[in-house]
């Protein structure tokens, strides 16, 4: 019989060791992704040591966990089950990463605008009556068919967006998101 920990809402068969700790591979970002992002910001002939990748992997994973934990606590206090981009921005602001929070908030706003425009263009091209509903902070598709049809594009966009975010220089908050050579 499967037991659950009601305080955490996690089943005992969650990924991890027998004592409940997460496995190393489950708590860290994939090292190949970290290495690829590091190389994107270095000259093409630069080499990145395995130790440098592992160190960056630990640091980035810890930072993400730290910020996400703060956002998750906020959601728990508000009795919400889903952490969204606005919660992450709030957490970054609360934790003192003001410059990054402002830059991320701008990036998130622009991403939502572009994604809404893309879905509306696809809706118009297909001639369907399906559309978007804008609730306080989120764009949601009304049709599950539309969501399934665009899953492949969303996966690529999510990877590109996460790559862009991790390599984004927050000191350059004047970046013009509309003229980026890389699509979101």
C-alpha cells in the first residue's frame, strides 16, 4: 500500500533515495544543458572544464531551488498549487535580486505578449473559433486540441526561453526584446 506524507503532499515512491532525499540527478540541472549555455557565452574556441561545468551546475541549481522555494512558500500561504512566473519575480524581489527581478518581469511580460500574438495568428490562420482567455496573469487556450497541436512548438520555445533567461545579463535592462535575433 502506498503511503503519503500529508505535510509535503509527496508519495513515498517519489524519485529519490529510500530516506526521502532527492537523487543528485533529480536535484541538478542536466550538465549538458549547463555546458551548452556556458559555451554560448564564450568565444567559439574556448574550452570549459568538467569541473567548471559541475561547479556552475551546482550553483545554478541551488539558486533556482532557493528562488523557487520562496515562491512556493508564497503560493502555499495563498493556498495555490501552481507557481507562476509572477511568483518567481516576486521571490527574486523579496530575496534582494531587484535588478534581476525587474529584468525577468520585463522578459516575462514580453514573452506573454509574443505568445499571445502567435496563438492568435495561428487561430486566425486555421479559421477556428478557439481563442485565448486572459485571466489576471495568464494566457490560456480554450481548446485542448489547440494545446496538443502546439506542444512541439512550446517545447522548443521553452528550451530557447530558458536558455535565453540563463544567459541574460540583468545589468543590461535596456535590452530591446523586439529586435532580438533569436526568436522566443
